[in-house]
């Protein structure tokens, strides 16, 4: 069962859900590379991992919403929509999250 980010609002958990979502997105892309949404989702998750987690770039909620369309994609990806919603939700909160 998936635990929502709001119930474990830490950098460690955020990193875990980004990694899980990346694995799912990569698998979906490899199964159906001809579906543009699959590569877009995978690339956005890679960018979040790079900029938000690794480079510690800070985004406001509005900036994150403009840069990443994860919320819209979550509607179309019912299998892991809560995870995508939490990743989008956590982008602007990540800098202030406790490590564990």
C-alpha cells in the first residue's frame, strides 16, 4: 500500500517515491516508446531528480506547476497517480523538508 507524502514529509521519502515513479515510468516508456506521454513523464521525473533533489533548485508552487505537468499526467496514469500527485506537491516543499 502506498503511503502518501503528507504522512511522511521527509526528503528521504520524497527521494524514494521519485525513484519508484522513475522505475515505473521507465518501464512504461520501454513498453510503449511511441506514446509521447511516456517519454515526457519519464523526462520530467529525471529532471525533478536532477534539479530538485541533486542540485537543490528551489521552485515556488507556481513555478513547479508551470514547469512540470505531473498533475495532468497523473489523471491519465491511474496506476500510480497518487505518487505523481505527491511528487508534484513536494517539489516546492522539498527544500524545507527534514532529511528523515
